[in-house]
C-alpha cells in the first residue's frame, strides 16, 4: 500500500518555538513586575486612627517608603539604615534629580511608623527629609475598625 505509514516511525512535535515564547514571557514579566512588597516592614504595628481616610488624589511622582521601628531604627527595603541623615540626604538628591521640572511629578515620603515609636525619633526623620529637600509626607495608619494582619 502506498498510503500507509511505517510501523517504526514516531512523530514528535517541534517544541523549540513554544519554549522560546515561554522564555520570552518569563523575561517580560520579570522586567515589569513590581517588588514594592519588600518596602513594607511586616513587623510594624501601625497606629490606629479613627478619622483616617485613604488618599483620594492621584499622585504623579515617586514614593520613598520609610519604615520606623519602635526601637528607633530606620528600615528601608528590609535593611536597617544606621546613618539616617546621610541616607535621607543621598536618597533625596538622587530622587530629585530624576524628577523632571515640567512633569508635575513630586516625591512623596511615606512614613510607616510603629505605634510604640518615640515622637522625637519621628521628628528627627522628618527634619532629615526636609533638610534633603523632601517636603510632602504621607503617614500609613490603620482606620479605627481595621485589624492588622501579620
């Protein structure tokens, strides 16, 4: 018979194109994923404020997230920064250089302070930010009825 297939031949699909596409997708998602979760210190117990409200305005700019632990430690992206003033001055200059004057963008310092933090340490951090040229602050708190997961 002229139309029959050989009993010993096995046909396998060519996997090269699909593997190429999978690697391209993995590369794409690695480039666009946001790792902002590392910016949040899960050990903090945020203060509870009954009148807290979420920010309603849309922000055009960059965020500098500062975690302030109860013992007076500044944590940024999971690492302790011992030289607070030097670090904030350096970060402020670096971030301010990246903001274009005509873009309307700004830098917002997001402060996540433990509820047991001493006020004088918080004021020291704010003063260091202001000295570096950062003047807009947002504070993360829990609303009166919210429970903190952790």
